[in-house]
C-alpha cells in the first residue's frame, strides 16, 4: 500500500516537472510530449488507486468484523471497486460510511 502511494506521488511530481520543463518552449514534437504526459498521468492514477484499494480491503474486513451486515451489503462492498452501481445499496452508506467514501475516491 505504501509503495503504491509513494510511487504515485513520485509519478505525480515527475508529471509536474515534465510539464513545467515544457512550459514556455516551442511546441515541437507536441504529440509525443502529450503521450509522455498522458502515460505519467495514467500510472499516477493507477498507483494511487491501487494504494486506496488495498487500504479499502483492509477497512472492509475491519467493518465486517465490528458490524453486522446483510449478505447483499457485503457483496456490494466487495463489488464496489469494479462496479459503481454496487454503491446504490443504502446500508453501505449507513453502516460502512468510511469504506463507501474510500471507494468513491477510487472512482
């Protein structure tokens, strides 16, 4: 989790530095520079989302240990990372608020 987070932060800093070096220069090789920036942005988002997903899974098990949930809610919590419509379960927002918010950050 921490490795994904720090890697994502480093990529975000690299993305910022990359575009800062391009600022004020002539737009030569613009398509190639746009591709490099997009790759950096994509891997930044993937790394940060990965760290949130790992933390979410840990929080999910903690929530299930301390609270009684319906089976449909447990299914929805496990599906929420891949399927946004799983968050339409009202019990997720009443009994597992922190986990629900973490999934929203991934989306």
